[in-house]
C-alpha cells in the first residue's frame, strides 16, 4: 500500500482518529479522577473542621449535625478496632492546625477520617465512599472505538472494488481486452466499473469488426492479385511485363504489411518467437525490399542470434531499408549490427520533424509519392512488441535509424 493510495489515506485518518480518542480518554480519566479526589477532600475538610470546632466547644452539637448533614460518616467506637485501623491504614492526606489535626486514611478499600485534639480523638468511617471506577468512561470509549472500527471496515469494503477496477484497467492498458469488471452494486464506484466494462465491450466489438474487415479485404485482394501476377507472367518479355510483375509484387508486399499491422495492433502479439541469426534475417529483409545487393553494405557480427518473430522482424528491417534507400542521396544504405544496437545509415537531409511525427500512420514528407506513410509506423509497433526502442539521429550528413536494446532478445 503506497502513501499515495486512497486506502493508505483512509487507514491513516482512522488511525489518527483512534489515537486522538485514546489520548482524550487518558486526559479525561486523569481529569475526572482529580475532580473526584477534590470533591472527597472538600467533603472531608468540611467534616473535619466542623468536628474540630465541636470538640473545642466552638459550636454546639446541633450546629455540628447541621453542618455535616447528608454526609454518611459513622464513628468507630471500638478502641481495639480504632488502633488496628490507624496502625495499618495508609495516610492519604494529613492537615494540622492550632485547634487540632485531621487525616484521611485508606484501609481495605474504605476511607476513614481521623480527627485529633489535645483532649480527644475519634475515627469516622465514610459509609458513602465508593472507590474511583473507570467503568463508565471505559464503556464509552469502547463503544466509540467499536463504532470507528466498524465505520473503517465498511468504508474499506465500499471502496475495495477500486483495487479490482485498477487491476482490470492495468490489464486493459497492457492490451488484455478480455477483462470483466462488471458488478451488481449501485454506488458510484460500481457505476464507474460498469461504465468501464461497457466501454471495453464496445472497444472489443469495434476491434473485432476492424479485424474482420481487414482480413476480408486482404482475402478478397489476394485472389485478383494472384490472377494478375499469373497473367503478367504469361506476357512476352518486355518492359510492360516487368512493370506489371513489379506492381503485383508490390501489392503482395503491401498485403503482407497489412497483415503485420493487423497482427500487432489487434493485440495478438508475437505468435512465433524463436531464435534466429541476425544475418539470415537481414538477407530475408533485403530480398523483401527487392533491391540490388550493391545498394546495401552490411557491417555485422555473424554470431548475433535473437529471439524474434521472424516474419514481423524482417518486415521491420525491410521497411527501414526501403525508407533509407528512397530518401537517401545515393540510393544506398549501410547496416551496422552489434550485440546491443543495429543502425541503418543513409546519406541524406535530416528529418524536418521529430521521429514521433513519422511513427503515425500515413505520414510522409511533403510532396513525396514514394510511400503510403505506413513504413515507420509498422516498424515502431513491431519493435514495441519486441520491447525494443526505435531511435533516430542525424550526424555529418547521414541519417541513423537505430534498433536499440538488441541484447534483451538474446536467447537465455
């Protein structure tokens, strides 16, 4: 649970509330105990003073009874019992005056008031005394604490679906379209979860429709392209025949690229990942690009082996090669392959915009009729599926298109 989590915040708030209530309880207990002790001291002070005045004949017996009326104090007349209590009792407080002294004693959970003068002494037992009890305050605190805990549990249970919703959204962000976050609740969180679930279902339907459309289009196009290619092969040797065959080969290539786009963008991911030699994939990419070997210079290490989807990865390399040749000054591309990086280098002007601009579909340089603007878009998504980075830089009149982090694809 991170500190930015709403669950952490709610738990922290409730914890602060409980600690605050506990501290308030301690303060209240101490304050209430002091108040109770003060009341007892005032009570015993009144009784002791009135009794001392009476023993010193300052007030009459009737006046004494009037002043201590309502206080249930019983005199201990048994001398033996008096001595036993006085000897074994705990002295809580003792006050001396010129007319006598008084002391509050505690013995066996009872309070006694000992009053002495020069001529007499007596011991009074407080019949109304009750030891200070925390029960009421403890009960109140227990009830409040229980209410807070129940409120915390109910609150956490109410927002708990947020965790499930977050996990589902994370899975959706990673391309998992088979998530299910539908709930039967009626609160706002449930409404958000159901709305997200409905949105995912709608996206699934649109994605399936798009896939069906693309696959049908590719299927329908393959038949006339194949027939056209066969018909072109039957023509006599000449420029027209060569042009027609080249056109049909280009159309076949485009259909294969559309298949690559459909596989990557539909969330199907990489289907056939195996270890392949990089030099073999480069040969296949050059063949797909249908260019002269004199247009390519390779500076690579033959022992480089990568775990990739062969068809997709060679398509990505073919597109970068094709792009480099079309926009280079000398119609040549130099490929430098190392264990961590592969660079496609061509002589030419720097790109007018940032690389990200060209990674969008159907983007191309102004007034250019060389491509449909899908080449780098396909490269970007294929490398992304392989967890590689596609970068660009321009140095000394040369464009560098780089496949970074190749070492992450090395077989274990």
